[in-house]
C-alpha cells in the first residue's frame, strides 16, 4: 500500500544488495521513520559469491539489526526461468528478460520473511526512473497489499553517488563504494546486465570492459563445440548426458557458452515507465536453452500450435517485463505454454561457435517431421495433383476479390 499519514514504522524489511544505495538507505530509514528497526534481506539468485561475502557484516555496520540471506537459486531456475522458457518470451525481439524474471522470486521471499519477522513495511532501492520499482511493487501489491512500501529514491533529496557517499561519511558508516563507478550492473544465474558509462550514448559501441561474463566472439576458440540437451515434456533433464539440477544445469551451460562468446546483445529498449534505455546483456546459457527449446518446438508443434505459442511468448514477454507475474493473466499464459510443452520430449544438439548458438541435430519420438512426406522423390503418401484443389480453395477469396474488381472496372468503362 502507498504511504499515508503514518510517519513511523516498527520494523522495515529492506531489499539489500550491500551496494552504495542500500547502505545509505538503512540509516536514512532509521532517521526518517522514528528510529525504526531495519532488517536487511539479501536474495541469492546466483549473482556470485563475491557479492555475498561479508554482506551481513556490511548491513549491521550500516545500522541493520539483522541481515537475512535467502538461497533462492534453485527455486529461481526451476519455478521461474524454466516456466518462462516454455513461453518462448523474448522482449522486443532480443532481450531474454534476465533482470525482470528474477524480481518475482525475490519479492515473494521478501513478503514471506516480512511476515516471519513481523515487519510492517517493505523497502527497495529502485530509482524512480526504472522498471524495477514497478516490478517489485506490483508483486508486493499482489502478495501483501497490507504492507506499506517505502521507496527512498522517490522521497529523499539525494541525487548522486557523491551525495550518498557524503551522507555515509557524515555518519561514519563504512562503505567500499567510490565515485569512480562506471557501470550499473545486475547479475543473477540467468544473465548480467550493464548500463551507464559510454553506453549512455547509443552511438558509442561497447568497449570490452563492459563485458564481464563472456569472451569476445573474435577471441573465442576457432574450433566449435557441441552441447546436447534432453527434454521431457518441456523440462530439461540432461545436459551432455548428465542429470543436473535446474540451477546446476544453467551454471554448466553458462560456462560452456560464455567461453565461445555466446549470449551478448546490445539493445535500446522501451522501459515500462515510458523512456528508452540502452543496455548490454550477457545471457550465455539462456541463449543456448532458448535455441534448443525452439528447435524442439519446430520439430514437434504443428503450424497453428506454434503460431499460438509465439503469440503467448510475445504477450508474456510484456507481462514479465512489466512485473505482472502474480496475476491471473500470467497464470493463464503459463498454463497455455505448459500445455503445449507436454509434447516437447526429445534431444537437441547445439553448436557453439564465435558468439553463435545454432541447432545442429534434433530428434523426438513426437516429431511431426517425416522423410516420407518431405522427400522430393516418389512416395505413396502424397499425390502432388491434390495440391491444385488445395491452392484453388486457399486462394478463393483473392480470386473473388479480383473478379469483383474487374467487374467494377468494366462497369466504369461502360459508363
């Protein structure tokens, strides 16, 4: 719920990253809301151990009473990434939704922890210009409409990193951040995003220092490498013959694909709040998974089923980008995709080479592809003469329209 005349809270649960913004938010909350207790919450969604080392000590040094770190890696991949994969959702034709798909699992865990610790408000460090403020608060509204939501960037008068550093320095709160930060990054098991620096001018190409997860395609190995993926009813079961957990499978694919420069994109996207932004994204394992899944779909789904799945994917890309995971619409679209995935059993081999992941081999017991039907040689399953009647019926509306046009023209000429 939005803040009203209430100006104090007993306990606030803060989405905490350990960075400059959230380090400043802790003392700001205590000063602004009558010395309320602040509990920091950190979600481990596969962003890397280096971001989690010492995070509890940082939070407490900033004034938090506690810091709860929740391991959400397996849940994130199994219950969010893999169901989204079945929809084929790709935002604006390129973006594999790495940041937006992590927000629901984090928001859900925050609400659960808030109830456990007795918090009466939730807080996030998202800016007032970005998408994440909407994503988090849409999830909060669906799961805990009774809890107040505090968004400091929409309330305080600090506007720069220098302001935040001065704020912490005045209060003798330690922080390892500096004024020299160039890029804003967001990482999880699926991807890492990069914004800021030279990327703010879309005419500037990204320098190599932007990329942190993948090697440059130009520097990738000269020999291709293949990866085999096995699916059962749309669920990934084996990678290169290994039965891995969802998270471990993604880690394996990330390592393999990143070494070949797979998964880099540089895009200008439409933010939900109305402005455009330029960002670079690295999604190596996700790029492989999407290529494999769509390769299996092409083998199994008929024309109309695939057309419907593509429609679901297009619509769901906006649903997840806009933070509407916990809605009836999202549930319906996920159910539709899961229904189509019931037939998606088979094996796909992906070739990795110089930044590209391509389907090299595919097979399925449910394949609709038949050599007997597709052959150019003689066969007993298709009489080519039958095509004439099909084409005549298929083009009937065009034929009628042309006849009417000709008749109209003749009448005009006669008059």
